[in-house]
C-alpha cells in the first residue's frame, strides 16, 4: 500500500483526501477570520498581487481551483466581465458552500463545482488562466494535479500557484515558533480546533520549496516557470506558461 504525508504523519494515499476533508470541514466557518489572524492580513496583499499578475481581460475564462471562500474568484469575475467566465471549484463541499454563499451575498453568481484537481472535468485547452491559492500542498498527487491544470489551459495560458513556501533563513526560528506555538493556540481560541491548525503548519513544512515546485511544474508540461517570493518567502507565487 502506497503512503503519503498528512502533515508530519504517514497515511495511506487513498486516506489523505478524507483526512484533509476533515480539516477543512472543521475550519470552514472561521476560515477567513483565521486567515487574517494567521497572516496578520498579509494574505490579502498576496492575493491582490496574484490578481495583478493574472492579467485577466474582458472575455477571458478562468478556473479557480481550491477556491475556498472565493477571494480570487470574486476578484477575477470583476476582470473578465459579463462576456468572460470564472469557475469556482473546491474538493471540499463545506469550503465551497461557504465561498458560494459569500459570492452570492456580494451579488456575484459563478459556476461552482465540487471537483478533484487531479481529475478536472473540463475540456482540453478551455481556460486562459488557472489559479490555485493555498491548496496545492493538500493534494495527494501534485504531479497529476499540475498535469491536469496544464491540460485544461489554452496554449499561452497561465497557471498561478500561490502557496506558503520556504522562508528566508533569518526568519526561520521566529516563523517556526509562531507556526507551532502560536498558531495552534489561535486555532483553539478562535475556531475551537488546535489540531487542524497544527496540521496546516506541518503541511507547509512538507510542501516542496520554491525551486522544487518550479521543477514539478516543468515536469507537468509548463515550458516557462518563474516564481516571486512574498514577505521573505513566507509565501511564493509560481507562474507557469503553457507553451
């Protein structure tokens, strides 16, 4: 039986999705509040930068994978206009429902779909842009997911992967202290769940670093890949072009 990591633990590959689902079922109601607390609000700036790099235009088609509470989908919809399309997806129904309701409250109705990034239900070459923000590290087979993202992009299309990454050396000790001492306590106080936030901290450490992810994206078919470190490498935005 093949195994993979779930935070610092090893689990059977077929079990990881269930474990991840449990985490996000738990955190969905407080996800936005906890994002602000965890990142001191920086995730909003990182996402704004992602929208800028996306460069979407009127009439474009965009796919937001692991779209969660809909921050990027909402911003993208304003860029593509009525003639464009933004599809908001997540493998976790609780997260997707929270995001869909938030979008509807803002007067934005988008196609919303529960789907697995490793088996995307879309035609080849359909989208101008695919994005995944803080979701790739939770996927069991990142190589398969990246290959699927490549498949559904048009030639010249762009993949944006916004994810926590490797911090600069001078920040490592402070970042580890915050991640493993402060973050679980915040999770317990605000969301009533310290274990899920401990997993989130562990999952960041197990995720490929900047250059490793760049190499994975090349293997997934992207001809040109670059990345931009954000806030000392706490997060990184990887940009892949389908040549």
